[in-house]
C-alpha cells in the first residue's frame, strides 16, 4: 500500500499529493458548500447516519444537490477509511457547489464536487482532559439563524475562525461565542454544557448553534445515567457561576472548562459529572458505529 493517504475525490481514490480541486470551484471562490467532521473509533464510524443526515439537511437548505444517495455517501466514508486501513480516524467529508465560472451564479456549476479525507487526529493533550481548560468569550458573535442558520455546517466558517483567533491571542484553546442577543451559544467547534446543582443544561438549537452529534449523544447518555438534562437559554452569568462546564464535539469529545474570562468554574478542576460523561461517551464511542471492516 502507498504510504500516502488516499483521498476520495469525485468517484475516485487519488493520492493526497494529487488530490486537487479547481480554482474555479465555488467552494473555494465563495465558500459555497457544506462539510462534516466525523470520527471512527476501534473500526467503527461513529454516528455515521447522523452525519450523513446532517450534511444532506445542510445541502437541502442551500439548494445543493449531492450527486450521490445517502447510501452511496455512507459507503464513500467507510471505503475511505478502508482504503487507508484506518481503525481510528478523523474524517472530513466535503460537498461544494462544484466548478463554475467567475460569477456568483450557481447555475454555472454543473455538478457538485465531493471529497472525503480520512486521517488520524491530533487531539488536545491528555493533560488538558485531566485538568480542564480555560476559555474566553469572543467578541465575534455566532451567525443569526435568520442569516445562514448555524445548523448548516457550511464552508463559511469565518466568524468561528475569527473567534478562534481571539482564543489564540488570549493564549487559550477555545472561544465561547454568544448569539446576537448575548445568549450563550457554543464554541468555535464545540457545543457547551453547564452543570448547576446536579442538573445539566445546554443551549437549545433555535438560538443559533450547530445541532452537534456529540451533544446529542452526551444528552442521551446523561439521561440514561439518570441525570436531568435541559435545553435552556442561559447567559455568561450562569456559566461563571456554574458548578461545572464542559464542551462536546467530534474532535474534542467531552472536555472540561475550568475557567471562563478569568472566572474559575466550580473548584477549578474537571468536575465529577463531566468526568462521568467523558467516560460514558468514551466507552460508548468505542463500541457503537458503522463497522468499517465487516
Ligand atoms: N459547534 C460547531 C460550530 C461545530 O463546528 C460542533 C459544535 C460540534 O458538533 P459535533 O457534531 O462534532 O459534535 C462543531 C463541529 C475541528 C473541527 O477540527 C470541529 C468542528 C468542525 C470543524 C472542525 O476541531 N466541529
């Protein structure tokens, strides 16, 4: 096998060094497209149906025709892992409007571009999972749901990138974003949860957040474990005064937040409920998902 990664690109598997798309692709020219970040654990693609459903929903919202069926796109993801002999992987699935010309009009894009990359993941350092991490609130707000709904995982991530730059400049790994009304929304690539007096809260999707797949898994696991979980609006006051705070996302899984804007959360350590949920999620992800090799 070639040591180079094999990338799925429009129906073929090509070497990473040869996986190129046109400068006339509207994904590049206008950020016109949608994507997914997916994980595989222990030979299984985690929550693949949910990721495929989410990218189709996002594509429908932006009038983008994915030239494959859900079953075919599912197979693309699994086959990309197989071709690269991966058991644990970070997968990026992208569908753009395709090659057009120098004009906004998507009518000139005859066929969507589809590519899938399966590679290994670089995680936050283990120490950060044990200790938790500090974050800051970004001045950059999450998109309003009346513009491009944040539920559309589109190739326009500029406001999240600007928030991430604010995190970088503050010397922390993530930034918290508020919605237009100042309500706590989510981080640049993670959903947020707080815990107060044993009860778990996370913002509802209608305030303008991505309907995170890890978020949903964690809510289900928490309820099954007997915790009360509510989707409820809250403000920075509630975050600063929470007993625990944690983030969920495909890349980060479940990670504790121990400081927000200089305010120590709880006792400044990864909290007990956060630890339980991190473990429950970890165990669940190891044993659930679409098998790659059967
Ligand atoms: N909110 C936003 C804005 C996201 O982009 C999440 C929450 C978590 O959703 P899931 O479904 O993953 O639980 C995301 C997804 C990265 C990276 O490399 C992460 C995402 C997107 C792109 C890149 O860290 N997160």
